């Protein structure tokens, strides 16, 4: 936050590679012991500005409630509330908001925009969604996986297009050492540079990462023991949803809907 020696931005989940496990463990403890929040107010006296180019339900509510419970003051800025993209550039907006806030979140379209905001801001910037990354979604997903790790005897499976959510899910699995198989339609593969980053991380953690084009292969993986696999859906537009649901129907799974 403001005044720290080194500003840390969260533009993709691997920006937290060294601390993700610690953060998730902390979040699980807080979730299961709400009384701890009465005395734990790390954002006390801080204002957290949240810029939304795109409308949101869960992202906006979770940021506002979360910041408030941690002692901070949430400041929501919708696209029509500020001059961003009209009479002021991203750099101008970063300079102005850095003077008034202690941290910024930005839900935008192009990833270059949140990167530009971070570059020109003197306070930390959190990517609340861009077309390339969705680190907050991935952190929540990885928290669910960790919470249910005792039910897992297999890998994490993704069914859908190679989008921003998949990018950070693969990175998150690599960081925490979970194997993942993702099934994407041909022509809708994830970004190669992101997968390369995940593979580099996996060399240290032992995570296995595999991409296929068959949804059944992602879920089944040729193994008999498929109890506790996690299935993520993003494949409605490709006619995959019914096929994937039929396959996991009646099986014991922990499912996350995207």
C-alpha cells in the first residue's frame, strides 16, 4: 500500500507466486473464524478505489464488502463517473487517483490498460478482470480447491475456451503444485506465453499441465479413479456443456461453474 518500500501490483496470479499459498491459508482461516475480523483491520484508514469499465455483480460486491470488513473505505468508480477514456488518459487517471487512494482495482477490457494504470500509479493496482487475466477469480478458485483437497484423487479439469480465467487457473495450479488438464476447442487455445510461464513454474512445484481438445479426455484422463476431480465449465458456446455434464453426472465431483 501507500508508503511501502516496494509497490506490488496484482496483474496476474503469478505476481503472487511466492505468497499465494500463505494468502489462501490466511483467507481460509478468516472464512472459518469471522470473529477474528473484529480485531484484524489491515486496511484501517485506507481508501480503495475500484474502477469498472465493465458491469459486475460478484466482483463489485466482493470488493466493497471485503474492503469494508477489513477496515477500509471502498470507493466505486463506474465508467460514467470519471473522465477515463474521454478527456483524461489512463496515465492522467493513475496520477490523480494515486493522490487520493491507497490502492486501485481496475475491471477493464484490454489487459494493456490495467498494465498502463499500474505503470503510472504510485499505489498498488489489482487487476479485477482483463481480457488476458483474472487473478482474483483464480485466487478464489484455488482457495476452493485447497479447501476440498482431501476429496481430490485426480487432477483439475477445465472445459471451455482458453480465456482469461483459464490463464490464471493454470498459473494458480502450477504455483500450488496441482495437476491440470484443460480441454479447449481447436482455434480457442490459451495464450502460449501464459502456458510457458506456467510450465516454467511447474518445474519447481512438480505440477503437470496438459492441453487437449476432447472434453471427456480432460475429465477422465484415461484413469479409473476419477473421484474428486474439479470441472470448470466455459464451453456452452461450443456445444460441450451437455456432454461434460452427462459425463460427470452421478460421479463424485467438486464443480466450479465459470
